[in-house]
C-alpha cells in the first residue's frame, strides 16, 4: 500500500468538501491499495473519508489484501451476506461531514449509485475519476521501472509473434504463440486483448482476429501489451511476410516518418495537440490524411488508456514523468494497414522510448 498516494487523495476529497469517495475500479484500487484483482460480480471497493478509509471485500480475498501490505480496516462478507448492510453499519457510526459523495462515473453501476445515495441521502454525487487520473499523471521512479519492464516484455511478445509467422498460420494461432511465450516468462495478465491481423484485416484499427490464414506478400500487424507489477505496456509493430507491394512500402515509410516527427517534439513544454499535428501533417502531405482516423496516442500507466489524451485539441503541455503512446497509422480498406506504436516517458529534457523492438521496414522471409 502507498500511504502517500492515499493521503494525497484524502486531501483532495477534504478540499472539495467531500463526505467520502467510493473507489472500485481495478486500476484505481491498485493505485491506492496495492491490491489488483478482478472481483467479477462481487463488490470490492475502497471508502475514502478525509480522516480514514476502509475496504469492503469478499471474505475469500482478505488474505490477498493483507499480503500486499494493506493495513487499514477491511470489512468482509460471505456470498450469503449483503455487503451494503455491512457498509451501512460502519458508515452509520461515523459523524459525516461534507456535502458530496465521489465515485468513478465511468465504472460504478447505477445499482451501486443508489446504495451510495442511501448512505448520505442529502449529499451530491460527483466524479472523482479525473482527480485520480491527474494524481496518476506523473510517474515515480518505481513506476517508471515497472513500465520499462512491461515494455521489454511487450517487445518479447512481438518477437514471439514474428517468429511464429509461416504459410497458412492463422491470426489466432499466432496470438496463442505470443501469449504462451509470455506466460513462460511470468506474464499473468495482458493489458488488453492481443491483436494479430493479416493483410486486408489490418485495415481496421481494432480488427477482430480469427481464422484468416497468412500468405506471402501480406502485412502483419501486431498490437499487444502486458501488465507487470500493476503497470501496462502497449506496442504495435507492422511487418511484411514476404515482399510487400510498392504501395504498402510507401504507406509504411509514411507512418514511420509520422511517428518520428511526433517523437522529435516529445519533451517538456510541448503542447499535447502539437504531437498529434506533427504526425498528422506527415500523413496528410503523403495523401493519406483520410486514412488516419484516430488520435496519435493516449496516456499509459496502471491502465492501458489513461491521462493524457494526445488528440489534436488538447492544449495541456507535456511534463517530465508523463507516460503515453505514440501510434500513428494508415488504414486502406481492402488493402491493409500499418500502425507503429511506442511507449514514451517524458524525461527532464526530452523523452525515452520504453519499447525497443525495431521499427525499420522488416520483411520476414516467406517459407517455401
């Protein structure tokens, strides 16, 4: 458990005249308590009051919670018990102050909102997700170390995928090889569903892998990431299985040039929207502006998508300690797509790429 993080968040709640905050997302629970789990339908949540906290958790999770060093009050329940009754028992003993109950607006189901309102009927409901996102924005030395390791493992995932390419292999078979190799290296959790897309399937930025088989001359797009010590990585590489067409070569070099342009201005003080603009201008000048439909990147940390958002309208500025992706792409329907993505840490003077798998145009020899 990181007591300093919890104290900072408590101060934010007090400063906003909050009664308490209820935190239940896997990522924010990990950030505040050190405990990362997927409770499925069961309730796990942290109640953060200005002066103290308590965690509600299934009885079966108590030892795991204590094992990560969480030393605050833990209220447990069995599957036959109503956790909200136990929560009310604790809360009703408190002298409640403030006029706002904070929750994560994107993740708390309406049924739980109603239960939270019962605890303090006169309170307003407000969002605390942006508070936590801003608190998570600048990474400590320990967080940076974990993210470097997560990025190295993502590099290994791409390497395993490239090594699995052969005539007739399916997208799903390559994914199986990637994840098997990573499991052998100790990876317990991918940061999102692994993507491997062949040929025209790569023309969809978030395509759905399937039984599509590989043939010579096709692009292969890998998009994957792992969770290491609670921190995510996210890498995309596009390679060619056999000799690509002249058009696909041009598309690849355009995307690589766009990424290099965005990386070149990644340093403290740069306006975030300018990073998107730098990549987008390269792609537009090459005549592919209509084929780059998404922002150039997103924040990265305990969640695979967090602050900051690298879209063209963001006027915030980079600060040392921010971590994010840079991932321009070109996607041409019925032909294919190319995306190149790295994880980036802003340093005191410039930036550090955390992912290192080669980006130069790579042709994997097609098997006979």
